[in-house]
């Protein structure tokens, strides 16, 4: 790249001869992208455009294909529009906060445009309408894994896991920084969380208090993935909804019912042993009905009449 900015012009710029424009403030959430847009009227007929971050050149164009000097902080993150001069930065991290200076060389001189960018930590609540919802159920004490469905992580992901409607941060990993993941240190999840190589969240020794909404946001240089999970941890001792006393009562009732059923079966069996007899008698004469079975001392005797079995004696 040729050096197009003459030392004299640069000195004049630093001294404010051309009058530095008002600094534009831009805020962006960690993991999101931001585009710094100059006023189109400012760049009409530009000769060259340079973008600087903290006095370090990061992007350049003379109207043709943009050039990006080697800078590990912005590797594969920058996109300079060679027509509008707009600079897009993807997968922003807190380290990208600071002053961005756009220098536009025109026939009339050098025009500076300044942007102050603030990158905030991941929001306390990941947008509830973003990401598919998955349902997970587990018994208390068993582990559960919330799968991100990411086959493999590259080197620039930012992974943020949050729990509950309030969006409490419980796990975070910055793959690019090559630092150890951060986990919730409070009593609720202490020592029970782990992120695997795909960013999936493993919860061990689950408790009923772990039930609720989980959200994950995975930011990459070319995309952002959102996922949500509803987890239900059931208490095994209360799954039936009955106390031990109630269960014992049910057992007793079942035993009584079984005994009563056995008595009915025996009674009906005894009745079936009696044979049906047909007798003929003249109207007005008496008749004696005799069972053809020997009656024992403890037998119950009942006489019934008609199809509806009306009891007589």
C-alpha cells in the first residue's frame, strides 16, 4: 500500500486545523456486529480512506479492493465498503471498545471522522423470541446435557449460558481468548456445571431448583446462534403425589375389597350348586319346595321368586 497521507497533512489533522468533527458514540452488545457509517456527503469524491483503531491502521481503500493490515485483534472480523467507506466489525468483544478514527482524503484536504465504540458484556436477558425451544425432563440427582447442536467450535466463538427469566449468567466461554470457562460460583450451581467441546451445558447432580428456562447465545464472526431449553427436574419421592400413610391406607382397602370379592364368589358358587326343580300343583293346593342338597349348620338359606329374584325368606 502506498503512503498517501503526507506528514504535513497528518500534523495538521492532529493540530485540528481542519476542525475535528463531533465524536459519534456507538454501543453494541458483546458478540454482536456493528457498522460505523460516515456521512455519504463527506466521502463524495474521496481519494483514500483509512480506518484507525487506537492510532493503529486496521483498514484502507482507495476506491478499489480494501486492504486489511495484519492485526490479531480484528482477524477475519472487518469488512470495509470501498464505495461508502462504512466499516463493519463482527463478533465484537470488550477488547474492541475504544476510539475509531476515519480519515478521508479529499481534494480539498483531510477530513477526520471519529467514533467511540463501547462493547457491553452480554445482555442480562437473551431475546426470548430468538432460538428454538427444547424440552428436557430429568429425575432429581441425574445429570442432564443441554445440546447446542454445534458439531465443532472454531477459534472465535463467544458462548454465554443464562438461567431463569431474569437471565442470570451461569456459564461463559471465550474460545478466542483461550481462557478457562467461567461458571456460576454461587451455591445454586456451584461445582455442578461443565461446558463440553461443542459448548453444550452439562448439569450434574440435578436438583428441583434447577427447573426453569435456560438460554444460550453463541456468537461467531459470521453468525449468532440462539437456543432455549425448558428443564424440569422431578422429585422422585413425590412423583406419585401420595404420602406414605395414604399408600398404606390404599393397601388396606385393597385387601378388604379382595376379601369381600372372595366371599361373593364363594356365596355364588354355593348357590350355583342348587339344581332347578319344576313342580306342578293345582290351584288352591299347598306345595312344599325341598332343596336336594344337604343343609349344613353354617349354610345361609335364601328363597327368591321370579326373574327379578324377589326375596321371600
